[in-house]
C-alpha cells in the first residue's frame, strides 16, 4: 500500500493537530490564564500561514486520489482566511474577557470552523466539499449559541441551525442528482461528463438543470444571497458580536471558493443556466439589502443587510462567466472580508461590560471621544459605499465593468442606482460620528495590538484603493 503524499495538506494537518493539542492544554488552564489558549490559537494561525506560503509552487497539485486540490487560488484564499480569522480572535478577546465568555471552547470551535473552510477551499470531490461545508456549519451553529445565558443568542442559533439544515439538505439533494447523472464525485470528471451530455442527450440536460437549481439554492444560503438571507439579520443581531464578526467575514471567502469549485469548474458547461439564476439572485440581493438596511437602527442588523447587497455584487462578477468577472468577484470578496472585519472591530472596541454598542446612536460623537478610531471607521464606511480612492470603489467598478463586457448593461445600471440608495445608511453613521454629541463621556482606550490592527485594517482600504494592482494582480495570477 502506497502512502499518500501529505505535503499538499500540511497546513490542514497542522490545524487539526493543534486544535487537538489546544483542546487538551485548555483542560489544565485556569480561567484567569485563558490568554494561553488565545496565544496558542493565534500561533496556530500564524503557523498555518507559514506552511501555506512555504508550500506555494504556483502549480496545481492533486492529492488523496484526486479528492484534494492545491492550487494558487486555494493558497491565496486560505491565507486570507487565516489572516481574517487572526483579526477576529484579536478584536474579540477583550469583549469576551469583559463578559466572562473567554473560554477555550470559543477558540476550539473557531479553529474547527477554519479547518472546515480550508477543506472546503481545497475540495475536489463532492464528498470533500460537503465534508468541509458541514465542519464549518456545525462549528458556526455552536458558536452562535456560545453565550448560553442569552435567550437571544439561543434563538438566533436555533434559526441558523434549522435554516442551515434545510439549505444543506437542498445542496446535498442537488449533489446526489448530479452524482446519479454523471456517475462521479470528482469535480473534473463531472465537468467532462456534463459537456458530453449537453452534446447528445436532451433528457439528461433537463435533469442536470434540475439538479443545478438545488445546488444554486444551497450555495445562495451560504453566500447570504436573497431570498435565502432570512437567517442573517437575526443571527447577526442575536449572536455575541465576536461570533457575528466571524460569521460575516472569513466564511464568505470559503463560500466564494465553493462557488468556483462547484459551479465554475464542475458545472461550467451549464453556465448559461446558472448565469440567469445568479442574475435573479443578484438583483434581489442588491435591492433588498440596500433598501431594507435603511430602516435599521441596530448596526449589526444594518450590516447584515449590507452583507446581502455586497454578496449580490460578488454574484454579478461570477455570473459574467469570464476571467475578468471571476477576478473582480475574488477581489471584491477579499476586500469585503477585510472591510467587515474592521467595521465589527470598531463595534467591539466601543462595547464594554454591560453595554453593547449595537445601536446607531452609540456612534454619536465618536470623533470627539477618539478621532483616530472615528477616522478608521470613516475609511471602512467609505469603502463600503464605494467612494473613489477606496478599495470598495475599485471592487465595485471592476465588477460593473465585467458585467458591461457581456452586454448586461441594465444589470450594471441597476446596481449603480441601488448603490446610491444604499449610501444613505452608511452616511448616516458618519453623521452620527462627526456631527452628533457623544452618547457617553467614557474614554476609549484600545490596547496597543488592537489599535495597531484597526489602523492597518482601515489604511488597507486606502492602500488597495490607490494602488489596487497590489491585490488585483494577485487575483489575476491565481485565476489564470
């Protein structure tokens, strides 16, 4: 029996080994020394980044009988997942300590979710794809209910679990139909057999489109595309804010990878059909997300609907079904993850023991209390709007250009008009920060590492806005 080549999966093996080790170590760590578990978790993510970078060859490698793929796109997406997750744990540390929630289970579940994302990004069979998805989903369900004393968190977790199970069932049903029609679980073989069926067999073409509908519905839930977004506002508001940050950022990168593996690579022959499906989902998402967000007074719910609209833009890039479209969608996904990370980081910073900074009015007079943090939040909000000079502007422009290039000008105009409507709720937060009186006279004293991370987070919006080639070139190279 030949030993499989483990080298392509070294980062994932390291993550799994460290998660098991942290589980054991945490049993012997006293609650007041939980910083040890936090430090080990962050070192694990740094180690995973190092192993991923060390193993980058620029080539595509298959391992474990073709079930695991290591390629440039996967490497870059996984590095961003690790970096964003590092920021999630950093920003959430003080919040959890202040509320007595700084427990090892949070970091262990987080690492298992990250491992699920990594498996999802490198999955090359339907079985591995579903395995990674469920490892991620089950960890997030548990994290949403992490604060066991909160009825709101328990309710959010239950809604997330029930709706997530329905979506997973739809995706699994679509995959089972796909397996029955193609006779393979391997994504490359599925693509080849779909192309064969499209040339000779009209009956199988209809059946393939039927399976595609279930697959797209399952993917839409994971991406938070309307009308499969119903879980997001309640979960974002009810879950502890560090968990909301986690759910809203890194998993979107993994969901993008899942769409690329399953739809683009595996079902690329049916692109004409899934283009129409994604177009309808994008129209609904951009419309519902931007309009309903205006009515929100809770900033976590507002950002939930904001997520729906941003994911609609990502769908626009993917439905272009061109290299330019995929590149712009990947760029948008990475920028969105970094922007959301920083925005929720500021919310966590403003929260304190016994007080949740989750209302728009809690941002009143932020400039008077801490001008630099207000400026960082200003950059993040400007990027979400898509103001020129920020990364968000480049992201939206590149997506719109890819849509116009395939002669869907109406979609592009619609997206621009709804973006103008959506700018209102972001500008409202800016108004509160700079033109309203402070809601509290308490000073804001972020720790050195949190202050540095937030500063870098905000300034990256300017860096990638002024020099977009730094990140765009990376996306172009990985998708060649």
